[in-house]
């Protein structure tokens, strides 16, 4: 399967080999001890990539055992049990590849894939081998196009393995083979049922069982391959089709689990070192295949996450898109569903002329979020702002499809983009046409003293605060923060929730009500003919008001929780349960700078300085006991408000798009408040008895304290 | 490339090793040249899981000999730190590449002292920050660097060859007075331009 081009072969044959050992020896003797021949271009990267030939720790190509393509038993001579073992081992190999290992050491260790002719004669195994190969090509193409996977997520390098045939040829051939195998297996099973009463009943039953097992695997492969072809498209029709296929594959998976071969690791036809000579000159990685149980669990999770991708069709507004992406990203999905989702939300994969999904973050969606007429924007500046906002939101969508660690880092890096977007928003807000349009449309925007911010700037500031909050909260999830930092982190989170609360309220107050008379856009004939927000800002309509109202409530209650958490962290520092951060080389000011320095590039939200933090959490005049008391009251108040909001949600109309997400989020907040209330009480009571006792159970208390839920 | 390397000695009290108590003299010595190379390679190859080629050792030791410190018990070398310092996106960044203390000598604060020596050299060379990577499960190393003021800056998924995650640890250093003045002047100019 490894192919060398004609030029490569010619180049090798026409090489003249010279012995340079003597030359090197002379050069080495001319050097004094400590002297070094060093080219400036030989940097750390080259040094780390270089290998010492013959060192087994470094030389991946070093021959340490049998290698090269081995002889394999023809599939036609395998018993049904042995063939099933090969099929299940192949699933394990593929699942191991999905988890970040490379193809030559996983799927391509299967000799039936490397030598397709050896699989001939066993219709099911041959079809499964072809389909596995086609699925690998489909997945690789999907992940490459998705552009959200890094080296740590997915190994895309094929090391010269044959992957370039193109999905179309591969999957046509694979799907044909699968259909053929499916029909043959169905017929055999049908015939076998008729022979149920024959003499060799036991042997027949086992054979029937194996044929049933193969049938499930063939159907699974077929559904998975078909689903992967369509899931990356940006139309509802494609997404619905893909969803149906993944649901079918999930059903077959249960049958596969029930009929799994007991020892797939003993399957014939696998050679771990077969591709060793093809590996890059990097230290070799040892790869352990997933167990049978882990393999089926992997596919179950993969399919569940691919089904989640299909839920994108329920999204119809910017608020819903945000909530959907927060929920999806919180599931820590693997590279395949994340790539599929990114392709589905960037809209580049739809066929020309197909109706684009309402979930795409395009002009119509963002205009609706700001109650602007997308068909005739009020001014050139506002049109430019909307274009830039589309780009920023598309970038944010891509970030949300990265793995959680990369996502956190990307959020930090994109502050510059948000700073530029704020400039565009300010230009739009200040343009006379936009001001006129606002007046005519019923906006009641009140400029604050010394602040020229308008609704566009207000919206950008709110969205940027939400992104910053997500960056900070991901740090808790990734275990990046030390407990001594919690106080400043909760302090900053409180501020950002405050920005969201205030700005959402300002937009809510100023926005024309959904029943207001349709505004007209100046200088636009089209706008004079048809109402701009007449359909209640379709697709958002009145839901914008509802969404903003919910954001105000949500941010308000998050602030209460953050404030209480900050007090509790301060009390732990004041009470000595947390030692002050050691500082032989720097101080708290540098640590503050390290965590929040990147926001200095922003105009809004206003970057906060260390001095502001130091002043606002100055506890020099307070006792640990009084701060704990204050934290206790804070959690109690937050719990009261969360309970009230939960009751209101239960009593109110259900959220059609996502009935459970907000309630689940509130439930999580309630749990955080309740657990912390108990933790504060324990700490308070223990401190009365003995300071040492107060330190007991600190780990549990800190775990409770850092418990944070992702924004919604 | 032999240079006048710094060296000093420190008496350490009773030290239990192989079930017997003995008095050990710990000597810290800056990398002195080619004769120290095998100490560094032997220690790192024995104690760290990541394989390094001779080129990697030479890259660090040839370019930044002052940022490599070794520690000896008599003639026995049992600890080493290997670092570099260069420009990173406009900041002078120190990087701790390898830190090894043999198991028998752990718990004496030798690792902390080695790192401190290296950081002091970096500060003398106007470093703005110091970074390194440590495995997320290496609680000993994480505690050591935390006690020196390092924060976990990033989590790096599947960073090591064994598939383990790493934390990028970072120590932001205060600006030296001269650079602080420059920094303030730039900030004032920017404020004036904005106004």
C-alpha cells in the first residue's frame, strides 16, 4: 500500500554514495575540547527533532524486531470466530486512532487493510476493511477541513500511507461492498433460521450468532459512513439525514456490544511494527489499543456527540447559538464532532443554492440581536460594524469548537479582535444616520455622562465580558489556579458579571418594544416599502427581550455567588488556612498582571488594575470571623435568589428551544451555594475551637469553593 | 569554552542515606565546560522520561552555560538544572528546560536552590519572565515551583510522549527600575496621544 513515485525511485537508483567517515574523522580531530560546529539556523526545534541513529529511545526507524509486511492468513481460511476477532480488533484500532494516536501504529497495523487482497473471500470482513479505510479517509478529511484540531487532539499525518484516493472513490466502493455484505448476511441468516431443527444445531447456532454479529457491524459501518458524509453540511436536510444515520448506528452498537468477540487482542493479521520504517524521525511512542469495553464506550460517546451536532438545527437566534455552543463545548467532545460542528456552523459546505441553516452567525442573526434592519442598515458604519461582528462571532464559534485547554488560550488571544470590534461599534454608534435611525425606531438610548457608548458598543462590551468570563472559568475546570488566587479571580468575575448585568439592562431599557411601530430606514427606498422589525425581529422576535431579561437575572445571581466566594477566599487567607503566596522573586501585583494583564488591550470592559483590587479587598481592619460571617450571609442570599428564580421558571412557560439548560444551570448554582454555606459554617465552627482544626478538610472546602459552572 | 564558573559549598547536617546517617557537603557549581557535559547527560537520561539527543544538550549548554548549575556530593554529581533565556514576542524569557535531583538527595531543598540560582542569573540578564513545563501529576515539581511564585499559565494536553498533560508554569518578574521608568514614559505618551 506504500507507494513511491517514479521520480523517487529514479532518484534513489541514480544516487552516488560516498564514504565520508574519513572526512568527518579529520574534522573531529581538528576540533579542540569544548569547540563546536554550530550553524545559527540549528535552533532548539532542530535539536529536539534530531535523532541519534541507533538509539532506541530516539530512533523510531530502528529495527528492534520483525518488521516489513508480514504474510497473513487469507480471510477465506479464517473461522467465523477468528474473522470476528479481526473485525473487533479493527474497531479498537480505529478508536485508538481517534484518541490522538497515529494511523500507521493503529488502523494500518492490520494486514487485511494493508493487503486488501488477503481480505477477499470473506464478504463481511472485506467490506468492513474497505469501509474502515473509507471511514478513515472521511474522518481525516473532516478533521482537516474542520480546522479545530491540534496535534494533541488528532494525528492526521499518514506517514506516506495510502489515504489520497479521495473519499468519493473510497466510500462508493465501501458502501457498495457493505450493501453487498448486508444482503448476503441477511440471506444467510434467513436460510439459517430454516435449518434450526437440523442435527448440527449447536454449530449452526454459533454460526448464526457470528453472522448476526457481522450484520450489526456492517450496518453500523454503513450508517456511520453515510452520517459522516452529511454531518458537516450547513443545511437542515443534511443535518437531519446525518442525525438519522447516527441514531441507527447507535442502535447497531448495542448489538455489537452484545456480540463482541471475547479476546479481540488475539486476532490474527495485526503487526504492531509493520510500519515502523515509515515513521518520522521522532522518538517512538508506545501505543496501547483500547480494550473491547473502552472501544464500544468510545463509539457510543462519539455517536452521542455527533447527535448533539445535529441539534444545531434547533438554533434560530444569536442567544440560542451561544447557549448551544456553551452546552456543546461543556461536553468536552472529541475532535471528530468538534470538527463536524465547526463545518456546520461556518456555512462553507452547503451546496450552491441550498437554503442555509438559520443557525449560521450571519448578518440576519446579528442584526436581529441588535434589532437592526438587516435588509437596509442605517449607515455605512453600522454595516461595517455588522460585517466585523459576523467575523468576530464566527471566530468565537471556531474557538468554542477547540478543546477546552486551547479554547481558554484562544479566548485570551482574541481580546485584540474584540478591541477592534469595539472601535467599529463606536463608529457605528456615533454616525448621524444611526442616531437618526434610533430616534425614528423608538430607541430610548440615554448617553451616560462622559461616555459616548451607544447600543452597538454596549453589546460588544457585554459579549466581550462573556468571553472573558469564560476564559477565567475554564481555568478552574483545567485546574490552572492555586487557591491563593481565588480571591482575585472571583473579584474579577464579579466585575465581569456586573458588566453583563448592567449592559443587558441598558439594552433592554433602550430597545424599542417589540410592539412598537415599524421604523423606517433613512435613505432607503426598500425600507420605506416594508417594515423592518415588523415580524418582531424575526427570527428573534420578542425573544430578544426575554433573552436580555434572563441575562440580567442570571448575571445578577452569578454576582451574588461570586461575591460570596470572594469573601470566603479572603476569609481563608485572613484566617491563615491559606498561606500567602510565597514571593521570593515577585509580588501579588505581578501575579495579578499575569492573570489579567491581557485585558489591558481592551477599551471596554474597562481593564481593572491591581491597585483597584488591593483597595477593594483590603481586609486589614476585618477579622477572619467577620469575613466568614459575611460570606455565609452572601451564600444564603444567593441561595434565596436562585431558589426564587427556579420557582419562577417552574411556574412560567417552558423554553421551547432548550427547556432544561437554564434550570440545570440554576440547579448547579443552588448546589454551589448550599455546599459553600455548609463549608463556611464548618470553617466558622472549627475556627472557634482550634485554628488547626479549621485547616482540616481544607481540600474539600477548596474544592467546594472553586466549583464553578460555565456561563449559559 | 571553559569559563570561570561560579561555585560555592554549603554544609548540610545529618542526612540519612541507605539506612545510615551521614554528613554531606553539598556544593553548587555553575556549568564549567565540556568536562561537566557527561554529568548533565547521565543525570537527565537516568531520571527524566523524555529522551534528549546530544544536540539538545549542546544547544542549551553551548549557548547558555551560565544558566546551568550542578550540585555535587564530593565527586558525585546528583543534581542539575539546564536553562536558556532569549526573546519571546518582545519579552526576555527565561526557560527552565531540565531539572533533576537524584531520588536519594530529595527533600533537602537542592532543587529549589538550583532553580533559584538559575533565576538569579536570568534576572541579572534582565529577564521579564521565566517559564517551564511540568507534568500535571508531578506534585513535587509543582509544589517546588509554586513555592518560588510560579503560576500555572496554561494546560497543555497530551504534551508528553507518554500522553500525559503538562502545565506551563510562569513567573512574571517585576520590571527593573530602569525598565519601569521606560515603561511609565511609554504609558504616558500613549495616554497623551489618546487625549
